[in-house]
C-alpha cells in the first residue's frame, strides 16, 4: 500500500516494506491499543519491524496549498 493511501485520523499499525510502501496490519480506536499491538508483534524480533502512527491531513492542503508528501502521486 502506498503511504498516501493510508486511512486518515486513525491509529494504525504498519509493517514497513520500503520507503514508500507499507502493509497496513491493523486499525485501532486509541494510541494505547495500537502501541500494544505493535509491541506484541515486535516482541522477539531482532529489529523492530512494526510501527504505530496516525496519519493526519494537513490543514493547508484543504486551503489550496501544496499537497502533503503523503498525498503525492508518482
């Protein structure tokens, strides 16, 4: 999944495939739930593979400014 396709305003856990591609692992209602899932999945791995984040839409994008880096289509 390209980073610009990630859901907005939702806590998510992702697996980083490359600099632009991620695999959406799960969606959560709270930061605490997302971090617990991330920690559980990373447990026992030599390097952390899963990350927790929330993608927000920049206000300037809605006001006619430049698109956010996550919205760039290549």
